[in-house]
C-alpha cells in the first residue's frame, strides 16, 4: 500500500514545505514586477516554469530542503528582475523580446511574416473577425506585437500621421 500513500510519516513535512514554498513564491513574486503575471514574454514563461518545477520538487522531494528551494526561487526572481532591466538596452532587448512584425500592410497579407511567426492565414482571419474586421480592404496594418497580441490599424481617411503606429513600424523586423 506504500505505492499509494507513500511514507505517511512524511506527509506533514510535505504539506509544510509546500505551504512554505507557496508563501515564498508569493512574497518573491510580489517583490518582483507586476509584468510577471501580465502578458508573458519568453523570459516570463521560462521563469514561471522553472519556479513551478522548483516549488513542486521542494514540496515532494524528501532530500531537498525548504531553504534550497527558497533560495532557488528568490534567485530566479532576481535574475528575472535583472533581465527586465536589461530589456531597456536596445541590444539586450532584442535578445529577450520578439520584435514587432507587420503581418498585413495596406490590406495585403505578408505571408512570409505569418510563417516567421508560426501563424496561418486562418489564425490571422480569426483574430480579425473577433475584432469585427471583415475585409482586408479596411486594414492599413496588422502588427504582431512583442508579447504575441495583434494590433489592427484601420485605413485612415484623413491621411494623418499616427505616431505610435510609425514607432511600431520603425521597430519592426522585415518592413521597409
């Protein structure tokens, strides 16, 4: 029956370590950045997965102490914070974040950019329909943002300059 219940004498220890690791993770994440729990970038995801593995292992592995797990979690949060600061450097930012991609320009789908992002035409069309866009003729640009969301820029009748759109186009990859 030990295959089912394990070592019953250690169950209290497992529960205590799990509770302590949970509390440690909450405190560490609270001291970290809010962005950790918002829209995730690659580094956010990697940090969350690593923290989950450490928390889980610390809770159930009899040979791993709480202190070892806590130090590992706090270290990951500190590294994540340092990486977040390094993102403000233009060169380092390119290592941590995807660049903006222009998926549609002047109503024309840029299929090579869709492929670079791992998206199909249907993925794009789904996103457009969900945002009440039913014709590519109504679209000036579709930008695939650094965190994986899309921005739809409708055609403009007055021909005015859109500062934030222009900034996205300047920072994009593969757009003149």
